[in-house]
């Protein structure tokens, strides 16, 4: 079937994991805000972009081993979620790696034939001399970084400097801050342009109040990223912001029924 709108998509947000923690564990130097500490949830997502012509996967979630090592709660096996969505993993759909933390590349082995797109700054950092430093390395799994190296050797890894058009209506843009190559994805839908912010914005509050996340590679870049995203919303460049970990995310969009009920939501109609 050929779609009449090759540059329009439906975005599906899938919640596959969760944890409970406290605000001082997620906001950098929380005590400086002069506010009481308190509980906060953190949900874990990946995203699927699709229309009648193509399917694009954005991040792949944490692996069973990576999640268990950090005592994260798995709500849904990502492989089962991809299958429930009808993602043909064997066909090698393109996969965007927004950054290389364990909860975003944990299941790259589910896509052994897929081309991977990642910011050059991200790949170069995690294959460079500082990736093993304790304050950085705790957020990655070495075996998962090896999947990126294997993809590079196989010619499946595509890197970019600042931004790249992955397909008509889908762009990947490097923001930095959280990691050197932290990227976001913009997607055209019939409901407007969606920004999949990934971990450039973990929580809605984070960008609204300019409260940096506790894990940050470049603090100035993170602040600049908040400003950039606010400007995109203000100027109408994007209509929908989807953060990387906010438990309120699914409630803001159209709930999915069936096998993924309560664990997924969509933005836009699936173009046919």
C-alpha cells in the first residue's frame, strides 16, 4: 500500500519499565533550590514512528541484565512490545540511538540487520578514552557499547554532526548536555510536529524550571537545550513535547488498547 502522505507518521510511546526514587536523586544539586525533598517516579520508554511506507524505532530500552543490575522494574519485555506493535525486527527497520546509556540501547541485539543512526559526538565519546570514568561509566553496559562497535564494523552505523533527515518528515538533531551527543527526534504527524526529547528533557518540570538532571556531561549545553526546546514550542516549530522519563507522559496522549493497554499511547493517526 502506498501512502498519500509519506512525510506524516503516527508516533507510539511505549512504557516498558519504572522505578520510584526521590527528587534529590534526579535533580542536580537539588538542595540549592531550597525545596523539601520528596518522592518522584521515573518511567522508561522507547518510541516507534510509522506510516504505510516505513517504520523507525527510536531507542530500544534497557536489557533484562541492565535493568536488574540497577533494580529497575520491568513492566513489559521490549521484544514482546515490538512484536505487539507489529514491528518486523527481522526486516531491519532503522533504529535511532538518541544516546548510549543502558536504558536506551539495551536491546540493540533485537535488530541485528537494522541501520543505526547516532550523533558522531556520542559514538566518539563512548569509544574514546573517558568512557570508563566512574561517574560516566555507571550509566552504560560495555556489552551494549560493543553492539555499536559491531554495527560500525558491519557498515550499519550512520553518524552525523548536528542534524540529519532520516526520512521525509523525520529529523534527528544533536542537543548535547546529558551526554556529548544526546539527540532528539522531530516527527511530522497530522496532529502537528512531535519532539521526542529523550533525555534532553527527562521530566516536563525539568525544562519548564530549568532544573538539570543529575547526570550531565555539559551543564551549559543542558541549559541551552532547555532554552532551545522552549523556543521551538513558543515559535510553533513543534506542537508536542515527549520527555524521556516523566510518569505523566502517557496521560497526555491517546491511549492504546489491546495488549499494550495502560503501557502505550499514540500521537497522530497512522497514515494510510
